[in-house]
């Protein structure tokens, strides 16, 4: 039996308990680091385990069945590290697998779509909303579903951006190629007259200034990473699984692909050194199948 790191300490005044287990988080690559960044700002006292599935990147062109299998393998792997909460820091994996994953795992799971949809519904005044996302996310219909669950009268314009996450992941964010791609993906949204755009991939906040310039400053951008971090805070508080607020948290990084390039690109985007990135072998993950 696994020994849980959870300690239940009641202070003399009857204050809350302390749960020292880490929060697990995964993405297809480095995009989820935008979520990790927001979580480090909001929850600096928590420990995080981040896994980038770089060996199987990109997720955005994968089928729903592939994404479900990957999400289940990674979720099971992280749950095996005694995490207290799992954050699917990837819109494509969330769109394909979240409810299904929640049905099959014991651990609480937060996904990427709902937090951004909720913020966007609150932000839009014209009720004309744009979504920039991968093909997998757009085809799943997850964003229109989440938005219409909150306000059925909002017009949602989804723009697939097939190669944008790959360009960003390659580390080439400021190239002419990315500027041209952003300009062509934002044009239909400008034509549609949206006043709010959801950055529906965790990679896109890394190009947010460029996207904002292309859309114009009157369009509000919703950064799903910020909204996910806010929801993490709500879950920690409601379930009373916060770590001790007086401590400094720790982060462990893992990837399934090339460790050197993950370390290099990840450090650049997170603006901190990524020490001792561990490798998780795909052969190990692929042995995990739903019984
Ligand atoms: N970060 C992923 C997302 O949020 C997209 C990248 C990919 O295609 O793997 O959808």
C-alpha cells in the first residue's frame, strides 16, 4: 500500500488541514507551462509535477480515441505519484477526454475548456465570441457546448489553427511564419466582429502580444491558463487540500521526448531554469491500458 503524504494538521484555533501531496499537470508539450506559470503565481506554496508528452506531440491533429488513450496513460502515471489533483493543461486532451477521464479516475481532475469559456461568457458584451484552437478542439465542439451551457444566445466563431501550436513549440515564436499564420487565423474572427477571443490552446498565450495586435486592442483576449489557475485555487479551497501557505513549493519536470530540447525551450518560455528534467519512456506509458 502506498503511504500518503497527506497530513491533517489542525491548528490550535481549529484552522484548516494541510495536504502536502503535489498537483499533477500535463500537456502535449510546453504549452501547459503557461498554466504552470499562472499556478506558480497563484499557488506558490504548492508542489507541482509537470509532464510534457513531447514524444507524441502534437495532440491537435490526433483522433479522439488516441487522445483518450494518452490522457488515461498519463493520468494513471501521475496518480501513481500520489497527486492530490490533476490538471489537464491541454485543450485538445480536455476536449477529447475530460468527462471520460473523470469517470475512470478517483482523483479530482480540472480541464482546460470550461474555465476559459466561463470567463469569456462574463467578458463579452456583444455576445459574439471567437475561439482559436487546434483542429481536435474545434472538431470536438467543446467550446460552443461549454459557452452555450452558460448563455445559449452567444454566437461562437471557432477558428482552427492547425500548425500554430507546433510553430510555438518549435521555439520559433517571433518568426515571419508565425506572424503570417496569426494574421490569417485572426482575419475570419475580425470579419465576424467578435469582441472577445478565447486562446483555446495552452500554447497560444506564448504568442498573446502578436495575437492581440492582429485582432486589435478593442478585442478582449481570454487566457485559459489564468482561468485554469483560478479554478485550481477554488478546488484546493473547497476540498480543503491546500498545502501550508507559509512554504515555497517545488516543481518536478518530466517529458516523453527529447529532454535537452524540452529543457531548453521550456526554460525560455517559463523564464527559469528547468533542473533535472526526467524522461518518462513511452513504452512504459503505453503498457497502461484501461482494463
Ligand atoms: N497545448 C495543446 C492545447 O492546449 C495544443 C498543442 C498540440 O497540438 O499538441 O490544445
